[in-house]
């Protein structure tokens, strides 16, 4: 029940923010997204990954990108 209420409240809040403060809302979302990406890279650098794990990760990144491009056509 709480999840449903949370979704409704967040949805109404986002609608209000986009209606009143469209560009600031977009910049806020962009800020959260970019900071999350930066934190993921920082946490990745702090871990001890071997060469094979890094190569597999990069291959999966390329496969995911190609798959998403194919789906968007």
C-alpha cells in the first residue's frame, strides 16, 4: 500500500515541479544522474578487479549499447 501511495505522491510532485519549474527540474534530475555515475566510477576504482572482470564488463557495456540501439529503431 505504501508503494502505491509513494508513486502517486511522487507523480504529483513531479507534475507540479515540471509545471512551475521546468528547467530547474530537468537540471536537478541531470545532477542526480551525473553524480550517481560519478559515484559508481569512484566505487569501482576503490575495488580490486582483475583484468578479466574489466574486459567482461566492457564487453557487456558494448553489447548492452548495441542491444538498446537495435530496440530503439
